[in-house]
C-alpha cells in the first residue's frame, strides 16, 4: 500500500513509523514495567551488598528507607535512582516494539535538540529566579507565606544533597517527562487525534504520583498541563524537561540549606497563584523563542516508492515487453544476453529501416586513442570427411524461413533423418562454417 505524505505533530509521532500497530503501545508499557521491576531489584540487591560491606552494617540504611524523608541523603538518593530507572526501561521496551528511531519519543526531529534544550534551560532559570524574588516579596508582606529560616546543616550532608540536586535531579525530571509527556502522550495520540486528549488524560496519573493535599495536587496538575501543552507546541520534550528540572533543582537546593521543607505535603493559595503565573510567563517566553528560532513542530514523512507491474506487450510478450527480439542476422551461437546500449540502439534502428548511427567507443578507450586492429583468428584446418551417400528417395529441400540466410547459419552435416511423420526422408543436415564435415 502506498504511503501518503504526512505531517505528524508530537502527540502523533508513533503513527509516523510505518510498522506501527494500535496494540504496540500496550506491549511497550507491559515490557517497560517488567524491565523497570528487574532494574529496581538489581539496584536494591547491589545497594544491600554495598551496605553489608560498610563499617556500620545494613541496619542504618534499612532504617533510613523505612521513612520517606527527602532530607536524608540515603532516602533522597534511592528515590531519585528509582525514578531515573524508568529511562532505560522505557528505552529498552521501545527498542523492541517501536517506534523507531526511539528518538521519536524526544522530539519531531527524532532526537534531543540540544541547543534548543540549552535555550529553554536558560529561559526557565531566568523566569524561576524572578518567581523566587516575587515569592520573597510576598513573604515580606505576608509573614505566614514567608519561607522558613535556614536550618544549620552538616557540611558533608549539605554537599551530598547539593550534588544530588544538581547532578541527579535533571535525570529524574527527564525520566518523568519521557514517561508522561513522551510515551503516554504519543500512545494516546496514536488512538485519538485531537491533542487535548493526549495532554489531559495523563494528568491524573501524574498527580497521583505526588502525595499532596488538594492545593498541592492542583499545583501539580497545572504543571502537568503546561508540560503537555508546551511539548505539543514546540514539538519535543526539551522545554518540559528544562522547566521540570529547574523547578525541582531549585526546590531541593533550597531544601539542602533548610530554606524549604521538601517533605511538606501542604500547599497554599499564594504558592498556587505564584506557580500558575510562573508557568504562564514561562510558556509565553518559550513559545516566542521557539517561533523566533523556527523550532519545528511537525515531522514530515515522504511517501515510499511503489513498484508498478510491467505493462503487457502488444504482441503478447507479457513481462518481457522491454526486451528486443533476437537479431536474425546474428548466428544463434554468437548471441549474448548482455549488450551495450549502443548495440541495442543499432539493432532497433536496423529493424526500423533507419540509418545507423556510428557506435561510440567507451570513455576509457576514447581517452587512450584508437584501438589497434584485432588479429584475425584462423579456424583450424581439418581433413575432409567423406559424406555418406544419400538414401534413395525424393529429395525435397526444406523451405527457408523468410528473411533467414542459412548460408551463414548452418548446422554441421550429419546422417539423414529417419523416415517418419514430421521428418522428410533422406534429408541431410546442411553444412556450416567452422564445424567438421
């Protein structure tokens, strides 16, 4: 079946793969979940092995993992790693079931657009610093909304938390974007055409992954809608990853200094308003930058060539309509199936009664000059063989085919055909040149 030209938006990129089937996203989700569980078990077993080798033993680490305390470096690191593992699990599942290339999960370009990611990161950082300044001003006028006083932290713990916040949090944010805005949006988009379904349907799943109160979940839902819309509007995950990473890095870096309670599950009206305004301003800035830089929003798929069946020859030759008939002036034992285009053109002109065009020498011979005359090859001289006497009976030579010259195309002589139906009795084979007689 011929493939037509297609313009595929980000949420419909799964359909741009010719081998896509409606059930493949379901198989990708199942395989991704299995791979994720396997990877998580490997990490847990490896972590327990390292804990057994530590001087303190495994008990302090198991105790740290029993309480969800993100100020504890062990729990914080385990939480980040458990989320980052979603990236290799999804990538491995996509390598098996598609779409291919797996870079289609990143953008319409089939890969991460690194320059655009850097631009979005700078824009998000600028907007979030301005938002932090606004929050400080609000806290000055409304003390109940002000940030908590910094808590003195151990230097080692502070450095570990800052390192995790700056180095691991971006991968945690990218993992969530690949799952919720990459895979889920494209899976839903392969079934439902309108982008609103792909943007809104993953929002409840994203909200359930964050254990906040109603105000906090509303804040998370606003961010999820923003991330889905900006991914669709810019044709990729770069903007959503940049904003998500800057947001989480800011929160956890402030939490490392004790300025923010990273374990809090309660939201506030002021925080919700500031978050909504921050998302709106970020969307305007990123969209203007995307339009100015000509960031692609769609993927164009060209049609694949379709082989057409050969038209039947008017004379009934069928699939061999493009082959020229054999030249009757050339002996059958000297014909070959490979002829140069000049020879085929000469043959066609001779059959049509047109004047023959001179043959052109190949390029390598023309550059070297005229070729020397070929040395004639003399046939071997053989002693004459006495012909057998013809059998008595009327000798009637066969009728020659019209246009056929048997003087240059004769069979070697031989015994006469036996009498019978279809063979005239007493007729010997005509002698031909180059054969023993």
